[in-house]
């Protein structure tokens, strides 16, 4: 191996002893099980893949219409449609396991027992590096947001799952609460290794001709560039209150967006809705981040995490342009 | 009808993402545009019934998500799209001119099954549902199938018949052709003895497809339809475009990946 040159950039980072090759991931529910886009994107260039949420039994999901575009974003109400953990293990994991990137299994459930059952089953499988727990889906009646907006329930789920695994345990938090930092604080205390911030924001759109909602479930989850400022503020809030790493999520469409999240306090980022627009965008963002670091003499992107400049004296032009 | 019981060979996605030069975009009838773009790769690999997912503008300059369009015709290295300019995304696309480019993902989805056992193909379209049929027409002609085309429109302002064969027209207001809907026009036609075994290929409003589905069932005719769905990605990532399936197994199929072409016996319209 060549000796490191002056311009070499360390893109990798380590979380609880697990090394991830870079700081750009694809968010759960926006990259399927990876195989859908194998001809369009080289997932091996990513830090990791967060799988579509997995429940114990397959879930059909909500009736159409499930998605609608809104200003700079989209509302969705998929309803955790997924093939179930058993079919995932049988049909999808063998492909994912062969990839040269980390696989993080996202788990959704409608009871504490179901979370535990799914995780226990996945514990017996090779090829999964971490778990992300979805306690914050706004589009299902049972579980989902009921758990994620209840601080003690979120803590209880974290504590229960912590007992079942030594692997990296990430809790995905909802922004649909008054103080997201309280939830981050609780899951940190209960042994979570990291948090994902944020899941979608509850939103709504109406067709004025029919006077009907544009989604079959009336409300849905807002995502995309529209929510980036909100997500950044939530990451910043959480970063100030906990020590565990944060996966920043919310409308990331470029390396510049990803850098904002790192500065606000995210250790890594997940690209979500933009995968629908450009399936290879996450790989481009990872490459652009490396280029940015090299051109700016940053030897390790980790040096940027949480380094928001607290000098709040602004030149007017600078803050406007 | 026996086709529905045999599992269709799924076309694996050979989709690519390309920036393609627009050759031309012209209004061919009221609010209906024909856009031609250059892609030797898509032109070579696409099959009738497949679609492309198109981004007309850079991020921030237009709608966020792509818009899906049936591939209307292949002309050498040129791919043609026929669409109604009725929303932000389609109006933006309709203003593309020679020399500008569009971001195209495709070809996507499952094509029409044309190489099956029938003598006469009935192509039936409502409004802009005509879009996929010039491509299908040329493929059916290459196979030597007999072909009759039935188009239904609100009035005579919207009619598009280029590259179609043996066209019969119905208009709701009677301004051209048969006064009534296209299903009423086609119904007496299928009783003709000399058609041999018939297969229907259709695209249009759901209410029309539903009526056709019932007509096909009554007459024991195989009927394939091209469906629309609200979709973001077009490749199965977003799960945004479910259509309810008949029979056992999964409740929904996805329009983008399992369709957009479905046998009417396989879905609940």
C-alpha cells in the first residue's frame, strides 16, 4: 500500500468498534432492499444501507394514493409496506451480504414483543452490522408514532432491545414532538449507541376541486429538501444534549447539504427522498464530500462534526448570500 | 384467458439514467405534445408498454420528482413521448426545445405481452391513453398480427392518430366519428366472426378500463391494460404506486415494477 500522501483524506469512521467506509448512507424506505437499483448505483461506495423497515409479518401497506408532491418535497403514506423479516432473510439478505458495505436492518413493529422477536431473529443472521429502530412512522395506526412520541415507551423499547444485542443499536427519532432532545436523552440513557434524526414531519395536502385529502390516510410524512432546515435544527438540538453519534437525515441533496449536517453535529448522514429522484445521488454526495475535504485540506471529515462557528457576529451580506 | 395463470417472465430492469438531447417538442393537438429525444440505448432496448421517468429541470428549478411517461414510439435513435401538458412538470417539459436536455431514467416496467396466441389485436385508448400505442402498433405489425384501433375522446380537438392503423374514433360530443364512448364503439365489433382469436390492449381513464375489463370477461377475451400511478422513483424504491391484486398472495402490486402493463384478470381496477 502506498504511504499516505499529504492530500489523503480519511473518509471512514468507527462506531462502537464497527468501521464504516464513509459518512454517507441511504435512509430506510428510500432504497428498498438494495437490489431494485443494482444496475443504477454502486452501493459499495456507500457507508451503508439502511433497509426498508422490517416487521415480523409482511405488511401490505396503505391503499393508494400513497404519495403526493408538495413544494420542494413529498408527502408519503406507505404504511410500512414490507416483505416481512422472514422473506427478507431468505430472499434479500443473501444479496446484501455480498455487498462491500454495511447493512443496517431497520425494524418496525406494533408491539414491544414484535420489536424483540424481529431483532432476535436477525441476531442469528450473518451480514447485519447494526439495527435502526423505527419508533417514529407517522403512517401506521398501531405502534409507529404512538411509541415515538411517548418518551417512556421509547426508553422501554431501547432498554429491551439493548439487552438482546451487542451490535450497534440506533434509534430513529420523530420530529413530531415538542422537544426531540428529551427523547434522545432517554434513549442514550437506556443504552442506544446512536440516534437517527429525523423521521418525516406530519403533513397534509388537499385537492380543492374534490375537497378530498391527497393521501388515502389524510395526513402523511413530509420529506425532501423542504424539511432540511427543520432537520438541521433538530440535529443541532440533539447534538447539544447527548454524547452519542447522530445520523442526520432530512432533504439532503448535495455534499453541501451533508456538510451542513456535519457542522450541526451529525457524525454521518442518510440520504432519503432524493434517492427517488436520482438513485445514484448518495454515491455522488460521498465522492463530492471527499473532494471537498481534499480541496480544503481536511484530513478527516470527522474533524468537522459539531464545529458550528458560534461567533454570531455577521456581516449582513455574508449571511444573505 | 389462460395467460393469467402462467407466470409472466419478469423483465429485469435494464434501466439507465441519461441526460438526453431533445430533438423537438411540438403541440400536435389541444394541450397534447410530442417530445422527441435522442437515446440510442433506450431506443434499442425499450419494448412497447414500457415507460421512462423524466426530470425536466434541475433540482430547485421545477418539480422535485420525476414524471413517468409511456414510450410512445421509437424512430431510429429517437424516443418519442406523447403527453398532456396539464401540470407544472408537464408544462415545463412541453417548453423543451431542440438543443436542451432532459434527465431520463428508463426503460422501466413490464412491457405488453405481444407474442402470445391471438389473431387480432384490438388497441383501445381513451384520451392521452393513446400514448403507448404507436410503438405497440409497429411491433404488432412486425409480428404480422391483424390490428384494429379504437380511440375515444371528449371532442374532435384532442385527436391524435399518427402511426396508428385501422383507426375507429368515438367522441363524447359526437363531433367526430361515433357519438358515445369507446367501449360502446368496440362492443359490437368484437362479435365479428372473422377476427379469429382476439386480444385487447388498452390504456385510458380507470372507468374506461374497468368497463373494458368487464367486456373482456363476458367475451372471454384476454385484456392487457397500461395503468397509471402516483410514483416518485419508477423503480420500486418508494412503494408509492400500489394497485390491488386479485387472488391470493400479496395484496398489492406496484405499477412501476410489476406493471405498468397488467392483465385485467390480475388487478382490481
